[in-house]
C-alpha cells in the first residue's frame, strides 16, 4: 500500500474532496462511491478502515461506525490524474445503508468460483449437520484427498468418451472437491491463481 498518497493526491481539483471507488478485494464487485478529504484519507490509512468525508453531515464518517458494517482496507490505488482513489476492501456486512450488499442494488458474488470458495469456507468454519461439504470436511484430510482422486479418475474416464454432459459434470465435481481440499488445507483459490500468474511471466 502506498503510504505517500497524502502527498500525491491532488485535492485542489475538486475543492478538497476526491471520489473514492470502493471495490471488494475478493469478488471485484464495486460496492459504493464516496468522497475523501485529506483528513479522511489519513484516518483511513492509519486505522485500516475506510473513512469518508460526509457531504451531508459535513464531517468525517467511518463506514460502519453505527452499523458495524465497516470496510476493512486492503489497498488504496491512485488513478493517473491523481484525483480519484480506488479502495480495495473486505466488507464486514452489507455496504449500503439500506441493507443491500452494494449501493447499486447488485449482489456481491462476483465470479462464481471465488463465491463458491467462500461458501465452502463457511461450511468449514460454521459446519451444519445437513451440509455435504461440512460432513466431508469432518472426515479429515485423507477422505477429502481421496475424493479428489476419485473425481479426477472419473473425469479422465469421461474424457475418453464423447458425452459432453457427463464430461462437464465430472469436471464440475472435480473442481468442487478440489476447492474443498484447498479449504481443508487452509489455502485459497487466489494463492493458486497467483502461482499460475507468476508462471505466465
């Protein structure tokens, strides 16, 4: 994170306020738009929770200060004109004051695989008796790894045939169980993607 943003942001262009686009760091869904002055930016960087300047209240306003639905800061990026910020965050609860996930009325699910990963992690951290994922994770790492192996073999078998429906369903089964294995090992899809990206240099 750039700690010199206060010196780099051009607050003079917009009478001391710059727009801040807030984006979920994991799903990449845009959550809201707010405004910061220099004091709000400094507080955001210091506390690692997003603080805006409220134009209606005419004061600093930390998102979630009353609701508890704060925005945990991951990164702040400055645009090429140095007058707009992008805040990457982990939202804690709904972002909008109306109770919706975003201020645009859209769901904060983003791409489906990261969303599914979050569901699996939730089944791991808050298991239920009716969840297949929870029951599989309860059986331990050996059982989870065994399931990945079984699904991989089934996918290979279907790859030798010409039934697209069966092949795609086995591919989906393998991907799901692979995500369960990642959760069981306390690793993430993002870590795997980062390795693939590093190999793509």
